[in-house]
C-alpha cells in the first residue's frame, strides 16, 4: 500500500508528463501560447523594407538632337565657323556639335558651321575662321550667336549693318579667343563655349530664343530606297573627298576625308553622325578670288542617309526657317543623334557629287 508521500510524488510526475505532451502537440493550447520572438537582424530589416520605386525616366530631349537630357536645354545655340583646310585638321570640339554643316568656300575647300547647344564642355573649339553671307544665313536659321574670325566685305555689311548677334575675333570680341602656339597661324585660333557665352552676355545678346526643330523618330524615316553602307561626297576638288562608312554596331556613320578618319583633337574620336544629308544648291562665283554665292532658298534634290540606308528626297525652305528635308510633301524624321549636312553644287549635276551603295 502506497503511503501519502508516494501518492503526492506520483501525482506530480503525472502532471509533468501531461504538461510536456501539451507543449509538443499541435492542439489549441499551442496555438494560444504566447511566444517572445527574437528581434530581427539588420539584414532581415533591410530585406523586409519596402523597396523605393525607381526614379522616373526623363521625357526631355535636346531640341537639335532629339537625344534624352536630364533637364530642359534652354541656352541659345552657338554657331562656329570652323576651318576645314588640311593644315587645320584635326579640329577640336566637333564631336560635341549637335549639327554640322559643310559648305564650299573659296579654292574648292569646304568650311564647317558647327552648331552647339546641348553639350556643356570646356574643351577648345576650332580652329576658327572667317565667314560668308550664306554661312551667316545657315547659322542664323538656328537663332545662333555667330562666332568667327574675319569676313568677306559683303558678310561684314550684313553683320555690322543688319542687327546681327556675332563675336568676331578681329572687330568686336578679341579677348574671347586665343592662339595655340603649337599650331601654325592662321590655323591656330580657338575659343570655348564658356568664353563665347561670356562674350555674348557682355554684349547683352539674348540668352534664350525659340529654336526651330525637326521631327525625330526612333525608326527614322522608316521607308528607304536602298542600302547605303558607304557614302562618297565630292565637292569640287578630285583630291578632296568626304566619305562615311556605316558602323552597324554603333548605328552611326563614321566620317573620313581622303580615306583617313576625321578625328577630333580633343578626344581622338572619329567624327560620326546618326543622320547624313547631302543636298544640291546653285553656286555662283562672284569674283576673281573665288568667293561664292550659294542659294539657300530655292529647294532641290537631297538624299538622307540613316541606318545604313538611303532615301531620295528634297530640301525646302520657307523664309528664314531652317532647311527641311521632305518627301512627297512630308518632312522626314531624323534619328535621335547628331546630323551632318553637306551642300554640293548642282553643276554639272547633283548626282555628279554623290556616290553611295
């Protein structure tokens, strides 16, 4: 017979056994039990944090290139007359130009009008040379401040007596230029955008203008007439040929002169363009020096090159507006990127100055 003490011990052992069973079961008691959870680690806290939404993609684009930009580009364009004589190459700053126009000057060599608006850089631009009335016309069509060094007599008449905004190294803006002593004059005159804008501000030229633009589309013109992986442009001289080779990996036309890559001295990069345009215009020789008149209002034949393809089209212009590229009466869109225009003579024919395929 068990003693009273033995009964008490047995009861305690039974209660303990039942408690262990309750703790290990999946019954109601377990689900209602209060459990103190350990504090999450830093890693767990980061994992459990709701991620921030991605920053919105800017829908802003540069007016003259159609390329995306972080903030609205409002500064006035600067158009620079750049020397393209062989001794002036390689030039500086052309890879940063939104638009480049190539047009004949005297002697069969071309001059470049480089239009800068969306790029902010402090590297040199040049060599800078003189300007002609038709080059003033091109520069002004973008509402640009005109930057040059010297001019023909008729060009000076336009600049000085017709309320033009210009910075001429010779007559009104010498302090905003410098000479590079490592290069031979006259192919050694330079400036930069900071100095150009300082000069324009000093003269109280307008800082913001309404900039004419062209349509841009990711697919470009869309419908093309045929392949154009290689382009050759002859202006006048047989030994002066501009060419472009399409780089499909970069989706760009790479520029050369006389078979040699055309390089920017600032960065050793080859000049390139998403859009290449060749258009024909009437040229007239004015004097024994060979100065020219180039018609920029009559319209005429043109070819637009994009995506390694060509589309035969026309150019047209209304008043002081920019030259526009059209087909069947509709303006053709450009690919977002830099555009190079080339004006060749209509004599003997437009086709005589252009070969592609």
